[in-house]
C-alpha cells in the first residue's frame, strides 16, 4: 500500500494553516484530533488503522490496516447549513473530480455514501468548545478493501485505479477547506441531485433503531431534515437514519 506523504496529501493547500498528523495506528483519529491542541485553523489526522474506530450511534467502525481512509479534520465553522450533509456531498464531489466523473457515489440520508447500493463511506461529526468557540471534528472512513464484511458494506476495490487514496484525500481536504472559507450556496439542490433515494419509499428509523415512519422521501429542508410523505401527511424527520428495501 502506497504510504501517505505530507507533500501529496497537502498539495495545493496553504500549509501554514494546517497541522497534519499521518499516523500508522491510533485508537480513533477523531479522539486523537479532539485531544490534540492546535493553533492552526485546521488539524488533520489520518491513520492506517484504528484500534477503537467509532461509528455513528455509538457503534464500532471496523478499521483494519488494509489501505482504507481513516481521517479527521478539526476546524471552527459558523455556517448554519447542516455540516454532516455537506461533508457527504463534498466527498461525493471529490470522488467525481478525482475519477473524472466515473464514480457517481450516491448519498443516503443523512450522510452515507454508496456505490452499487453498498456503503463505502461513513461520516461521524463531533463537536466541542475550545476557548469559547465551537470546533467540529469531522471523521471520515472510506473503505478501499475489507478482509471481512457485512453484506451491506462495500469497498472501492478495483476502482482504486481511478480513485487513488492520496488524491482523494487531497481533493476532500480542498473541498472542506474551501467550504469552511466560502460556504456552499446551493448545497441543498446539489445534495438532492446526488441523493440515491429521491422519490423512493423508505423507513425513517430512530437512533435506537425503532421505526418511526414509512413514506416517500421528498427531499430535505434548509436544515437538512428529511421530508417524508406519509399516509397522514408530510412529516419532517430530524434525526436517525433511513432504511431502504433491498439496500440497508
Ligand atoms: C458511520 O457510522 O457511518 C460513521 C463512521 C465514521 C468512521 C470514521 S473513520 C475516521 C474517524 N475516526 C473514527 O473513530 N470514526 C471516524
């Protein structure tokens, strides 16, 4: 596996603004990023493996040393747009830009990325207060290859040829830093365009995996909440995730 280098990861970025840690092994890049003090605008951490990788809703994130991306970016952000949806959108765009529009990863609400109906990327966003300011820790896991997997987990696999890890990391960082500095004007329309279940029947599932509603997904509102057309009217779902028949 190609080792990550600072030069290639940060190509074209303003390095004076960035603290970068390229680690071999760590408990969780999110935990490391949270704890590390930095005077720079962005703290970026990657690792080849995580011994206690964390997923959403307190789940484990399987993190073997098999060439996957485990990355966290810590920065301050006061944009009112929903960061978790924006990050998924930026990653999908980065995949298109690196591969020359050949990937077409779909977004599944709130922030999973899918290729051929399987999850290849998960995002965990945490926040903390530092000297009175809110800083966000954006954790990104992208699976290139998994020695063992659940039926619904996908991997980049052979697509790595058109989606080299270092180029994808660099492109994601460009996207995130550009967003944090300039915002993203039409993020909602861009997100819906890349969503893989617009107009599809799905189940909204709460954080403890209980079904809340079944309905047709009608898109999102300005806060990134799900608009679901149910037999008893249009419902707005603010948390949890969705479950789609034949997908997950
Ligand atoms: C999910 O459950 O879908 C979110 C998975 C997030 C995994 C990434 S890997 C890098 C960062 N460090 C962690 O411990 N988790 C996130």
